[in-house]
């Protein structure tokens, strides 16, 4: 019997597990178990693996700095934006910390205090509401376990099992993110953003990470693989050699399109990070909101009515993401985007 059961230990779940009050009995469940003898991760989430300024600020507020083992080369100081239809290219100043996402998640998990019970290499297979408690079914290898908790927290990402069970009518636009790794094409230290409305109404990306060039994009779920193949063919015309991939990864990613596509709490079930729909509609960046929403929920659990308090506190995030919806037309409307890119506003001129 637990006070809180956290499903998922990505940036959202791991941050919450670290910050919850010590007087609460907490259990956290996650698929990850680390790496095998060959160094292969047990579970990884497809991700560009960049730490945005908001996420950097959040870590600094807790006096946390990334260990060297988490960092990847090169560090990112600019974004190269390409419109495949018009061929317009612009560079914009940005600073992102390039990192290994799997190692970053494991590092956050290592910060969880010992009084929190952590079940690694464990999948949540189902949840049910029984007599004002949550009953959670878990599987680890051949063993099964049932956990009961007063509160359950869905920190299990875009395709959240907890959210699908608790809020079956909740709708949010989702894409299939596909990315592949290739032998590094060059040593350029920029983040590549590609736009082509004919392939996707979202965007594609690319970046070097140690000795691998990551190339991927977010596509409408129908025909996503075919759209990705077309994108790679077009990218070759811009000098990218995308033959012979080293690996392929895919996952569901959410993208809110209106202020009502956020799910925070229902029936003593709470949602943080992407499970709550808290991801940037313009860039699909979610780590900063994952950690911030976890922090706000940890504060809410210090109050007599955590549900009411979390609804109040989380408005800060949902309001900020709603404002980002206003930015989307300038990125994803071909007419407005071309006007901005042609003008060169806020872009930088590359030297050398």
C-alpha cells in the first residue's frame, strides 16, 4: 500500500520522485534497467537529445550540473533552418547542450532518494480503480505484481497508458517520430530544422552526436514511414548522405493545437510532462516542461488538496504553451515562414 505510484521515470517521473515530501510512501515503475554487458541500453526513447535553455535553467535552480559522461559532442550554438520547397536556408543563434538522452535519464534516476522504492525493468500493464484506490498491475520478466496506491501519476509519455485508462476521451494531435543514425557526414555544430509541408505539417531535424549523425522527423501517423523515405530522398539533394543507417528508432509524440489539449488531474490520477500534453507545439521540446510540471506537482502534494493545487499551479505551464501556439504559424505556415526567412530577421550571417 503506497501513497503515490509513479509510472515512468523519464525526466518528469524521476524529477517528481526526487522532490516529493519524505513523509509520503512512494513507488516508481520504469522500463529502464541500464545497459547490458555490451553497453546496449535496455530501453531508449527516440530523442534529439538536446537540453534547451529552459531545461538548463531548471537544473541550475537546483544546483545540478550534468556529469561529463552525459555530454555528447559537438555542442550546439546555432540552428540551420531549411525550407525544402523554396531552398531558402537561414542560420539562427541558439545554445543547446548536446547529450546522450539515455544516460541523461539514468543520471536523473540516480538522484532519486533511497526512501523511494524504484522498480526497474518493470512494465505497467494495467490500472483499475478499486474502493478509492488505484490498483496497478506490473510485469518484470516472468514475475507479476499488484500495487495499490491512493494516488497514481502518469509520467509515461505521449502514449500514456495511465491517461488512456483514466481519460479515454482525451484527444491531442499525435505524430510518429522516426529517426535514424548514420556515420557522421561532417563536423558542423548546428541543429538542423527542415520544413516541407508536402511531407509533414510538423518538421524534421538533424544533428551530429559524437560519431553519429541523427536524422529524423515527426510525421502524420498514417504513411509515416513512406513520408520519412521521401524526406531522405529530398535531403540528398541538399548534400546529406542518408544511405546505410546504423539504427532506426520511432515513438509517438504529441503536439497540442489548442488551449484545451492539456490533461492534468482526474480521480486522484495526475499527469506530468508529455503524458499531460505538456510539450512545445512549435519545437516539440518537452524536457523542460516535464521537469517543471514534476516540480509543481511535488509542491501540490504538500497541500491538503493536491488535485486542486496542481490544477492551479499547472496553469503557468499550460498558459506558456498556449502562447507558443501563436508562434506556430510563423514556423509552419509556408507563406509566413517564407516571409520571415527571406527577411533574414534574427538570423546570423555565417563567416567562413
